């Protein structure tokens, strides 16, 4: 029984460090706070542009909304309510 526990602990310890590692230079647009001036001009009031970033999954800008319980990513919206997205490459 102790041998089985020792093997399990060893395997968990070895695999605990396994995760997706991203190497290489990150795009400046993916980092929080690096939003182009044109996006800042489009953004509606009351949004935290210091935490805004471009997400590659949907090619849209998102910002962090800090609520009373948790911090959530919310789509960055223009003054007319439309989400602000970057043009996709063809």
C-alpha cells in the first residue's frame, strides 16, 4: 500500500509541471494596456482601458471588470454598444 502511495505521489509530482508553455515574443496587442489610439477613441465610457487586450480567439478587444466577487473579462464596446474587434487577415 505504501509503495502504491509513493508511486502516485511521484507521478503527480512529475506531471504537475506539465502545461502548455508559450515561447517566443508576445504580440504587444496581447498584453494588457497596449491598446491602439484608434481603439481608445472608439471605446465607450466606464471601461478600464488599462487592462484591455486583444484576444486571438475572436480577434476582439476585452478588458477586466472587477466586480465585488471576481474579476471577469468583458468585451470592450464602442459608444454605440458594438464590440470592438480588429480586422481579420484574409
